[in-house]
């Protein structure tokens, strides 16, 4: 009797188990990937290339949506407020994640309200000028910036590494120049038109213009030279040993996004990067990859570094 009871119970449990719906594999519908800057810039380019690879791997569209403004805060907050279901992600950068919390009074904390998934790349900023500016190299520029009055420089937004790279260089020189912020890649357009004198731009956003002679590269913002621009010195080589102001980019999700989603995207990007590495390097981006914890640790270190710089600049949120 006891044996029969156990058999009936086991059969009932089996029937119940079979009746439960299987958990759907992620993703089962299109995924939105937000870019907090305008189309055509480095964040946009890296997002589109990695999203195409993810779409091929995971058999669902990864749709890139640009939501620029406020130095990346608008797009970033949009994702912070999104449902943590894995269907709204963001590829974000150093400005919105590591700089803006010190620069602005935010209603959210990107370090805790977003879940880091994976770092895609690090990207040096390149000091570029229009060919009409009377400087041929970085040494010429240093002399010119010290003596020329009324210089201005563009950036991809207040608080971006594009902005703070120029700010740091002017501080080191004891020179004065007016900052003109833009929402994104539009700054390069005005540089080409001669409405700006110089800017630090992410390497991928200007590499084509450098190759065609439309912009002249003078220096890179990282401590080492860029492999795709071997003849262009690092700022650090010219007596500014502590100068290191590169950009970086990576995937984030709203906090409380299921770990299975985080792991799926992390795995997909890690598998995509070897395919994208050569093309990225040619354009001035260095593929990174790694674990979510690697990226989390990195973003916190970057926040500490840039917080000091923002405080030194006098632009810290009051």
C-alpha cells in the first residue's frame, strides 16, 4: 500500500512538472540598446558593431536607439528607469558613468543603479586641429596655445573625457581657451568648418578624417602611443608624465536585471570581440572584454580618478 502511494505521488509530481511552462531562452524578442550620444560618434559605432554580432549569435534584433543630451545623462537615466528584464540595455562611456556623478546633481547613481556587463574597449582621445591652424606638430601647438589669445575647443559634452582632456592640457600649460560643448559628434563638424581651433576626439570618430588629411593629429591622451598612429606622440612624452585621459565603453543593464541575462550578454560580447578586434584597432579602439566584476571594479576606480579631476576643475556639483 505504501509503495503504491509513493508511485501515485511520484506520477502526480511528474505530471505537474511537465505541465509547468519551460523558461523561455533569452532573448525571445528584440532588444533595445541605447546610446546616450548622437549617431556617428565612437559610442554609436562600437554599439552598432557589437550589436550586430549579438544579433547573429542570439537570433534576435539588437536595435540601437540614440538618446543624446546632457552629457549622456538623458540616455543613461532612461535605462536606469527601464524595466530590468534584459530588453533595454545601454552602451555607456566614461562621462555618464565615472565623471557626471561628480559634475552634476543626479537623481540616480550610475555606479549602483546600473549593472555593469562587460567593457567593450578603451579608446585614446586624439588632439586634432584643422589643417589651417598654423601648427604642424604637438610642440608647435604648445607654443601656439601659450601665446594665442581667444582660442576655443570643442567637446562631445560637458564632463566627457573629450572635454576634460582639453581642460587638463590647458591647466598644465597655464593657457586659456574657451570650451564649447556639443551633444556628440557635431563638434567634429564645426572643427572641420574652422569654427573651433582644436579638440580631443575619440580616435575612431576622427581616424578617417586624419587619413584623408582633413584633420591633423598632434598627440594622444593615453600614456602610450596608438598603434594605428605610431608617429603621433603621447601627451605624457612631452613633459606631462601624469597625463592619462582616455575613453572607454561598455554594456550596462538596469540594476536587478537577471543574472542569466547579464551572463548571456557578457558571453556574447566576449565571443564577438576577437572577430571585431582587428577592425577596432585599425580605427583606434582597443578591445577589452572580461567579466562583469572586472568591469564593475574598473568603473569604480575610474570614478575615483575623475572625481579628483572634476574637483580640481572647480566644476564639481555643489
